[in-house]
């Protein structure tokens, strides 16, 4: 199995959107407002994935994009792995790549947001040295309004 971690390109945007759209419900359904769920359409994921390409790192397995991390300043904004690649250390690869990107931008600490009900993600981050730094409210801005989403802020010293 040949694995490569590299910056995303525009040609990766559709695959990033596909992975993101397929994985988003796992951690969010039942944990975020229904109006926000309704707003997360295929077009939303496609547009956001395209916009995030310049700050995204992908992991490829045998030439197939298997996962990605989007980095915004000191935040790991999105961390996702395609279902068929879960359990193969791809999540570890993208998480470490995101941490390196934050550190190389001059930050000594990275952070990310997790909805409290996403127990699987929370366990993964904790196993990888991330610490729950407390509750905060994420304000998801949409065309149909702002949704307040209770989240946990996880941090990791780099």
C-alpha cells in the first residue's frame, strides 16, 4: 500500500467534497440543529471543498484520495477519512499533517472543534494527545440564518 501526504489541488476538490459529505452525518446527525443539517447539501460540500483546497492537505492511498485535513490559521477546520480507508492509519496521517502545517505557520498550539455527541472523534483526538479545553458555541452562518452549535474545543501543544 503506497501512501502519500500532499497539498490538495483543484482536481481533488470533488473527492474531498465526496468524503466530507459522506462522513459529516456520522458525527453531526442528532447533535446539531436540524436547520443546519438541511443546509449541508451536496452543493454546500462541493462549494466549500473547492474554497478550502488552498489550505487542505490530502492523504492518498494507492493514488486514491483517502482523507484530508483543512487548516485555517491555527485551527484544524476539517478532518475526514473516507469510510473505506478507516482503520488504516489514514486519520493519523492527516491529523499529523495538519499539526505540522499549524506549527510551520508559527503557532505553538493547534485547536479544533468537536460536537459533544461525536464520541468516536473525541476518543480519536484524545488518543492522539489532544485535550478537551472546554465548551464553546460555534456559530454556523448560513443563507437561512445563524445556527448556534455547542462544541468542545480540543487543543494540542505543538
